[in-house]
C-alpha cells in the first residue's frame, strides 16, 4: 500500500469475505490504512465479500463507520463501493442494518459497483433498491464518482 501511496495512486482494496470480521477491520484501519497516506482508498463490496458469513459485512462496515463518525484522520479518504450489496438473498433485517451503517458513514462516500463476473449492473441496480434508500440518497449515489475518475 505504501508503494502505491508514494506513487500517488488511488487503491481499491478487497478486505472482506470469508472469515474477515470486525476485529480484522479494526486491525486494517489501525495498522495498514495509515500507509495509504493521502491516497484515496476504495473498500470493495463495502467491506464484504463472498462467502458472506452471518452479519460479517455489517460488522466490518460498522467498524469503519465508528472511525468515520469520530473523524479519524486515516479514514478521511476512504470510499466504499456497493458492488454485490445488498446480497440478493439478504433478509430485511440484515438489509436494514447495512442501510444504518451506510447512513452513519454518509451516502456521499459510496459508489455504485458491479461484481461483473458474478452479477451484471442491471441486477446490481435492482438490489440497491432493496436498501430502502430515500430518493435523495439514490440521487446522490447516482452522482457519486471516485475523485480520481471524475474532474
């Protein structure tokens, strides 16, 4: 990460999936993320991934949210994509918990994403509707663009 940061490159990091949990997210934020320096870091799948273990994605996202709401300097240039989120078979309760963390972080930090080898963008768009975001939040999401990709 520090080599990419030294070159001024933004990074997309896939931290989630499998057994990656809240404690791992805390270690990542505390011990690894500082080496990104002033580079932008996009967290893939909003910290989740497959296989989705019961509640792990939301727990990981909650750790990031806790740091962001405290205005932790290492999280100031962190964004998240919503690729493959919410999961297609996610329960209403799990989706509500995910939405709560998205709102704590602020929808302005989220980017649309598609895990194209698994799901096409049209499927992703339909599942984003399951998050129950307000019309304003959805409009913000549509306008969001990674700072390194948009002028």
